[in-house]
C-alpha cells in the first residue's frame, strides 16, 4: 500500500520526516498501546513503536487516520480520540464530551471526520456517525441502521458504513441519509474495517462466522459494482485490512499483523500482538512547488475524468492522494514516459498526484471538477 501540503483555507508546508518521503502502513496495537509502522510496499516492520500512547493509559485503541497534519487514533473503551503529530509525538486529545461512546473506526468523509459510535454515554447517540470538524468540534450525528464499525468515503458522494451485527454495509450520502445497502443484511456477521483496493474494488475484515449464510470470519474481496463476493480467505477474528504496494494484503487479528497473497492464499506473520485497524498513509506528502525534482506535465487540470501525465524520464508509478494523505489510487506505468489515469470516480475536489520516475519523484496538485 504506501512532501508537505496541508490545505485548510491556505497553503502550509511541513518538514520531511527522517525516513524520507516513503509511504507507510500504520497498525494499531491495543494491548501495548502502540502504533507500528510498516513498509507500505511489502509490510516490513520499520518501527514497532512509532507511536507510544502507554503513558496516557488508554483503553482499547482501535482506528487510525490522518487528518490534515495530524494522526487521529480512536479509543473504543475510553471514548476519546488521541491526536499525534506526523513524527509520532503526542499532541492533544478530543474528549468524550463531544458525544463519543463505544467508538470504533473513523475516516475523513466529505471534509469532516466520521466516527462510528455504538454507545449512549457522554451524550452520544447509539448506532450513529458522530461528525467532527478538523478542529475537533462536534458537527452532529447521522443515525445508522446497525452497530457501526467503520466508515469509508467512496469518492462519489456517499460513504459505506460497516456493521458489526448482521446489517451488512450501508450506503449513506453526505447528508446522512441511508440510501441502501452495498452488502445486504444477513450476509456477514462482525464486519470491521473496510478499505478500497487499487483496482477499485473493496476489501473487508470480517470478525465472526455467519453460519446461516455460510460465510466464515476472514478477508473478503468485494465487487465495487454490487458488493458481491469475488474472493474470500478464512481468517479467524479478522479486524483490520489494507493493501500493500506489491498487491498483497495485510490483515490483523488478536495475534498480530499478517501478509496474505491473494493469488496463492499464502500467509505470513509480520509482527505479533493484539492489532486492530491498519491505514496506508504518506506522512510526508507535499506539493513540489519550489523545488522541481523532475520535469513533468499534468493535463488537463482541472479535469472531469482522465488526466495525462508525461515526464522526461521513465515513469514507474502514479499515486493519487487526498489532501489528508490518504492513498486513493495507484497505477503502475511500466516505465513509460506518458501515462493516462482515470480519476472520474473521485468527487469534485483537489487531490495530490505523486509521480515516481526512475530519477526522482514529484507531487503536484490536480483539481477534479
């Protein structure tokens, strides 16, 4: 899965981290209260203690995302959100008083943070999405149909909400209306994290067996077209899920983080521990406006669909990111000097395009109109 822009009313630049402009996958360990940093290409453990929250005595830390120039980590049992800097140091805490109770996964949706909330303590609404501004203020709630465990912006004006009971995966528009089901009720029990694959389909981690439907706990590859099961891999107690740059998957259980080859089904243990959610992020992403590492051309910009990218040297791959550093799309270029990338599935917004060539890399802004 996978140098310094933040857009929030203006352009701000922050510095490179010591390990340079490399994408990483962050994995939440709810027992040691730490966040491990893995190589986004092959899952190699780079730093098992990249973030250490143990001094704060958290409960069950669960979800993790990047919000502008910070990392947000949800605490399911203490009902707070810890905020860290991009270098892993602690910054602040969003308190439970904003209306958080039994919170699980969280994600940036439509330029605000959607937190899945199942409890009623602290003024929270059971089975809902608690909406929080980037500044940490409550923006209200959107009721869900089941016990929500994760939320993911599809990039097309809707979000998918996973359910830990058997309610499936709900489709909710940005106004908070449940418009249907991406996956119908009764198909799975215990859906936790959902992520989008490089090919546009989806991957989910299913924690529990559903004997009535015959679907065991495990990793499931779902069609973007209709939510049907394209492939499955039995894994007991699956929690988190991500895709690496080499195309293989990562998944977590109460025993550790594991790699999974979707072609052969072979698995390998990468790090032991009680791990929760995973997130592939570029923590050093920036727009190369003052330093031109390589000569490139990106057009048309703005674009309604396909963007053409050319460079003076051979292009290895193209990556599309949100302004919050979330990897949305990867396309290999096979060392061609011109590549076309279709971003029509993304909503109208500003995105970052990272261009990696044989001689360097460059990140530029592009507008999807």
